């Protein structure tokens, strides 16, 4: 029987390898596009959470309104973001991904998944079955932890 400490150590080791590879991949992809990681992170936030105002960007990234405005202005000028009228407050503007911004995010996600495809291809059929079973168990446990918060 596996001890809890062994499971924890295995999970930590996997997390370290995965996070290092994942963050390196995101960073390389962002650099290849000419964007900084903060700019790319704004695009990812809008992809996952939908349109929002500049103040929300400032709050989410814990940066000043001026810094958020500079980052957003560059993304608008690069045609990755669009400013739209907020239907609930015509004086306010919502930021949303442009078609180019959505394509860039999709390309980044595809690049991230490409590494996972390469990794999966290195496993034999029996190993894939074990990994799928283990990940399904971990995913369910993680979702249960989140549900309790």
C-alpha cells in the first residue's frame, strides 16, 4: 500500500515538472508573438472569464489603473482586444477579445496541448490506461475540494 507521503511527493514532483514545462511553453509562445507575459495573461483572462472593464483587469492582476491601461492600449493597437460599449452603463467600456485575439489564444492553447500529445505518445497502451484512471480520480478529488470552498 502506498503511504500518503509517497503520493504527495509523487504529485509534487509531477506538478513541478508540469508547471515548469507549461510556464516555459506559455512564455516562449508569448515571446514569439511579441507580447509580454502580462499582455498574454490579459488575453487568457478574457478568454476564460469573458469581457470586463479596465478596473477588473487592474484588480485581477493587482496592478495600477495606469499600468492596466498601458497594457490594454497596446493590445487594442495590436488588434488583439476591442473596446465595446457596456450595455449596463453606456459611459463605461468593456474589453473583449477581437477575432485576432481569440485566434492567438486558441493558437497558444493548441501549442500547450501539443506538448501533452507528445507526452501521451511516449506511453504504451497499458500506461495510458493507468494514467487516465489516475487522472480521473485526481480530477474528481480536486473538484470535490473546490466544491467545498
